């Protein structure tokens, strides 16, 4: 599997695999973040932040023609003791702590009617996860969710997306000082669904944030995780797993904004692709601002192409404005299924179908183990194996 690290801007194509790898590219937005849709022009596909996205498949989320319908999505929240769950209006002061960075996110913020606010009390340590089910019922919806942890609270949140919908949403994770939050966001949509979301993490002093984004279903899924630090000592881990099938477009665009001294971040996303016109996009932006002395950061993206006809665009970007850092690096690697590994297993009596399953399972194992919830881990491994069986 070829690996690219700190390579100049450019792209290469090998057979049915297309890989782009870039470094030291400006990560600041072309337009400033804003809640006002009018501050963002309608994209045409030539813009840097939209050049990989098939705009026609956004079903009007990008140009204002997607009108919310009553049968959009249904949200159900199960929370243990120590958690407050509220449905609030647009005027609630806890909303809007992070601004949208593109037109779809601004449209989502301007269009939602009610928001879900989940609050974990100060110093509460939850023994059970908070489970949020977002189920599409065939319509268009705009959503907003806030998950806020008080100082020194600890929680795990699982967000499951299922069904069929055209959904644009913003999700804010607000961590108080010393808080620890793990979020597992699973996109397991039906085949025609469209999902575009901006995830915003605001990490307090000495707080720890872990995000695991898992994407399987949908016609088009575009997730934009973002991290900012509100005080020194914060840490963020961003993990991702995606399995892109024929005709699917799955895009993950990350930004870690090191704007505060002595914070850390670690990014690792892995994807597998199979089938004609399967397209995965991973953009990993890390910005180390001049004030962020003592930063330690690393980002990694690996892709496994299982069949001909699939395309991967992998773009790690690292922008450093100070030389006083602990460390910074990135890597991107994309390759075909390893025939030597397959041969090794088959030579020991393992059938080809089972051998392929073992190789792919091993490829994803490290990230799946980051979840820490056996029932979710088992479900995701079963989903990966079901995807492999469907291709046989």
C-alpha cells in the first residue's frame, strides 16, 4: 500500500484508483463562518470546499430549493440518570455556539424549528451511554442538536442515523473543563438518503473529546467534523470508518483548529470501497495558529480499494504558523486489496470468501475497538461482513 507523507500538491491515478495528496495548503475558509445563508454564495462545484461533491445529488440542500416537510426525521433520545433532555426553540441561549462554515450548514441553522439539548450535570459520570436515534421518514429536514457536559463530567453518546431522508444538520459538542466525552455517530441510511452535517466540538481546559464517525449507507453523505479549543490542555481524537459501495458518495471533511497553547489532536480514518463509481473523499485539515505553542498533532487516512471502478480522494492538509510545537505530521495511503495476504491465508486452507473477510476485518479492527461499546462494535463488524458478502 503506497503511502504519501508531506508531499507537494498534486494527484495520481493508478488503474481505477485515484488518489490526491496535498500538504501545506491554506485551511482558512474562503468565506468567514456565519449564521446568515446570504453570506455564502450558491456553490457551483468549482470552489475548493465543494470540488469533490456532486452538487446535483444534494437534492437542493445547497441552493435553498429543499423545503422541509413534516415527515422528515424522527428523533428519540434515551438517557440515564444525571442527564437532562430538552426540546427547545430557536431563541435558546445554548444554541449557536459554533458558526456554520458553508452554505448548507447555514441553511440548516436558519431552517430548523426545534432543537434537542442534552445536558450532563457537572461531575456526573455516566455508567450507561446516551443513545440518540435519528430515523428518516422520507422527507426533507433541518436539524440542530447540542450535547453539553459540565465540568469534570464523563459521558458516551451514540447517535444512530437510519431510514430515508434528505437531512442537513448541525451538532454541537460543548465540553466543560476536565470533561470527557466520547461520541459515536453512525450513518447507516437507506440507499437513497442524503445527509450533510457539521459537527462542532468546543473543548474546554484539560477536557478530552473522542469522536468516532462510521458511515455505511446513503446515496450521498458529507460529514464535516470540527474541533476548537477554548482553553489550554485539551485533547481531541477523531476516528472514522467508512465502507463505500457502488454509486455511493461518502465525504468526510475535518478541521482541527489549534488556536490555544498546549493542546493535542490525533486523527485516524480508514475506508474500504467496492463497486463501480464508489467514491470516497477524505479531507483532513489541521491548522496550528501562532498562539498555539506546544501543540502535538498527527492525522492519518488509509483506504482499501476492493474492486475496480472505485475512486478515492485523500487530501491531508497541515498549516503551521508557529515553530514552537511538540510535533505535527500527516500521512495518506490508498491501495488495492493485498493479493499476497489473500494467498497466504488461502494456502492454509481458508476459503477465499473467509480470507477476504479476515483481511478487511483486520484493517478496521483498530478503529472499531476505539468505540468501547461491545454491542455497537459487534453490530458494525457484522455490517462490514454483510457488505463484503453482498459483493461476492
